[in-house]
């Protein structure tokens, strides 16, 4: 656990350091999900939150691929953010991306 044998961003890290970095990214995903849910429930436009959620999730997935870690969906889960909220966030994000690509 104390051996610096995991390469990431050109440096060697211990498995503990990599785990801590992954936990920080998982917290970021949970935070983005909570923000999306809060804005949706308040009746606000949550499209920016959907984009932030997608970016946070992609960053976590890329980190996991780069370090050879394992994804644990229970660490990114948020109460109330089920299949319906996830699909709405995905479509909201997709609308933003499509509009950006048009211009």
C-alpha cells in the first residue's frame, strides 16, 4: 500500500493516494447529482448542472481507466437520483451539446 508503483500524470503514486484521488472524484459526482436534483425540484433550468454532472462522471471514468482502478456505483449514488433523473440529465446535457455544435 505504501509502494509508489501506480503511474498517473507522469508521477508514481501509492495505492492509498490513488484511492484518495478517486474518492474525491466520486464526491464531486455526488455533489453534481445533488445540485442537479435541487435545481430540478426548484423548477430552475438545470441544464448547466447536467453538463457539470456529465463532466464529473467522465473525469471519474477517465481516472479509473488511467489508474486501473475499479468503479463502485454505490459510491456515486444519491437518494432520489434514479433512472428517471439520470435520463433527464442526459437529455438536458445532450441538448446543450447539440446546440453548441450547431454554431
